[in-house]
């Protein structure tokens, strides 16, 4: 017969596994990057996603949130 601590541990483990699965799905949806020159700023980058470097992606996201 399981006591309350065992039951709680089982619930915690289940929720941790669910969170890990969600993180893995989200990480799998991140597009692969490639080196090259950014389409927005023209600077070289080791990881362009859809042709845009991280600083430009951040700036574009900020602009999109504001408008």
C-alpha cells in the first residue's frame, strides 16, 4: 500500500515527464540555423534562421509586439 509521499512522488515524476516532453517538442520546432550574412543588417552570423540573425530577429519581434 502506497503512502501519501509515494503518491506525491509519482505525481511529481509524471508532471516532470510531461514538462520534458513539451520542452522537447518545442525545441524540435526551432528551425535549424546556418552561417551567412543577415538579410536585415548584412552582418555575418554563425546562425541565421530564415536568413536573419538573432539580434535582428529580436528587434523584429519587438516591433511586431508594439504594432
